[in-house]
């Protein structure tokens, strides 16, 4: 859709990508739309009203948004702002999350309280952010969340069809053929929408296709005849180097090099994309591990960042991984590769309320490093830079023998030899 020379007055036009389920590729396709429209000369802005993710992106002014919207802004050639993702939910327990509103922590809340009390209050902030973007851009590419057909949640919808109506946006529905059942998911999703919502759906996008496209033709014709909605694209499967938002997108591992590194797949794993630079190392092979019997005898072990340091430390012990990591450390002079020091120290302390713990609670760490972890009230946010690193962290490490240092950043010890630093 090349841009004409005629002036485009605000508010911007909008297009929205929704999915038949989570992890069907909405973020990737929205990124592609942002890039193509920008290349065609449009001023583009991405938008996602509510995102649930532990992989976050730090804006230039120190706000925190979903990583996908940061990547989409880069694809559009614009600076990411907190308006592009006004609500970020960072899960911190089985049914609770930290609410980030316009880049800043608002509160920790349970699922029911968030749905019944906060969503109605936050809808105004969502509208304000969308309105600002529509004044600044010519096209806003909106990404939905999960599926619009979650009928148990529709009366408090703040991410899908309510946003499409707010923006008066046509909707493209994305389905993942790689997982199977794509035709049923398209038809089923439409069946669960209201007539007005169905009229907004202007096309289907079949994502992650492998094989001969001509074999799809009978199915495409049937789908269009059955629903009256055209299939406007079949996107081939590709392993694109675009950051995922959460551990649903996390592969079992990567690399085929001789140097084996095990990364522990914690339940509340956050910003696991810190490991992505290792994809560029031909000598490295990464395995994600959740059970002690899978640990093996690697060259190094990585404890990634977590949104629930104490809860994940308990999980490590219950699973038997804490003992296995301790045995690994005891077999040599080092103790693996550890990020943020959270679970590797002697203790984790929260004098004013720890990360997902009780006020004044202390929890014994893995004792791989002579440090105590202290949790303050506010996280430290830093934007990445070319060749360097940025991040999101909270806490300080008090070292044995005196001294306090910011615990964000890498500490690297390995059993056999120094390897690298995770930036």
C-alpha cells in the first residue's frame, strides 16, 4: 500500500491483527506490517493495549513495555514509547501479576481483582494512549492478545474486539497451521463472535505453513465458501530472529557446537532473550532444562533472570535441581554462569517486602556466591545499546567482606575455563 503524496490528516487509520490462539505469530506479522508500511512511506506506530509477558523492553525515557512492541517500533523506524503498550502484565505467581501502567509499576494484583476492578479503570488510559498515537502516526498497526473468542473473558475485553471497535479497525485473523486444526480454529473463532464482530474480520492469514501451497487450495476454497471471509495470505514457516514475548516461544535449545551450556527453565523466567547473543557463537550449544536428570555434565550452567526469585528458588529445591546444581558446582572451582545473582547467593532478603515474598522474609540461596540479595521497592531499568546490554532488574548484592553492588548484570564462573559474559 504505497503512500500517495496527498497529506494524511489525523486521526491515523488502523489495522488490527488478532489470533485464533496465543503464539500463532501475531507479533511477528505485526512487525512485518510495520516494516512494509514504513518502507512504503507511511508514518507507522505499533500498538498493543494489554500485553502479558516477562520479556520487556525499556524505552528511551526509562519506561517498560512489551518486548514485541519495542521490536515493532524498530521495524517501523520510530522510537518506542509507553503509549505503544500502555498495560504490561508481568506474571509473578499462579494467579497474580505486576501491573505496569504506561511504563511504570502500578500494583501487584490477583487475576479476579484485575478483571473486576482494574480493567474498567484502565480502559481510559488505553484510549488516551491510542488517541495520542493516532495523532502522531498515519497508520497504527494494532496487535491483539490471545484470542477474541475467549467467551468467559469477553465482558471485560481490553485487548481484542473492544479495541478494534474503539479504533474502528478492520481485523485480520491469524491462524497457525503448523500446530494443526487451522480451519477449525478459524471457523470456531468466527462462530463465537457477535455478528458485529464478525463483520470486522476482513481476512484470514495462515501462518507457519510448510510444504507445497497448492495442496492447500481445496481447503482455502472451502473456508472462503463456508465463512465468506477471504484468505489473503499464506505465510511460510521460518525461524525468524525476532524476540519472543514469553516462554511459549522458547525453543528446547539451539546451536550445535561442542561447548555445552545448560540453562535452567524457571517457572517465572524473565528476559530469557539475554541468551540470544549465544546464537551467534558457532562453538556453543544451549539446552533448556527443567529436571535434574536432564542436567548432565555441561561446561556451564546458566540461572536466568526471574520475576519470582523466592518462588523459583523453592521450585529449584522441590525439583531437585538445587542439589544437582550444587553437585555441578562442587565438581570444580567455579559454579556456572549466573545472571543477576538472585538465587545463587547465600540469602535473599526483603526487609520491606521481597520479590514475591513476605515483608521481612529471608530465604537461603544456593550459596554458590558469598553474597546476600536485597530487594528494594523499585526496579532498575536501562535501555540496551549496540554491542552492549540493557535490562530490567531489582536488587543489590551485599558481598561477604563488605561492599554493595547493583545486582543487575552478569557474573560468570565456569567449572573448566572462562567462557563469556551474558550482556
